[in-house]
C-alpha cells in the first residue's frame, strides 16, 4: 500500500508540471526569493579604481551652464 502511494506521488511530481513547480517552490523557491530580495536591497560593492558618477539634482532658478573651463594637458608617450 505504501509503495503504491509513493509510486503515484513520484509519477505526479515527475509528469505534472504544476505539481513539479509547487514541489520545487517548497524545496528551493522560498530560499531563492529571499536571496534575490537581499541582493537587490544591498548596494553593489565599489571596487578599487572604479569610477562612480553620482548625478546632481537639476538647478531650478539659475541660468543654464554654457561650456566649461579649458584644461591644458600633455600627451604621455
């Protein structure tokens, strides 16, 4: 009797996709969802030598900036 029940349960898990998805969610899914949520909450690490650009908020009342300051440079060979 027990062997028949286990056989039917195994067939359901193997051949019925909704049952398979549910069993997978019970075994792995909750942990996977927790890890994804934790990964999106923490900021990405800043590696050494990496350039980060932080956008500045738009100025409301001042005139728009035109051009910029010229900076001399030397070519290094």
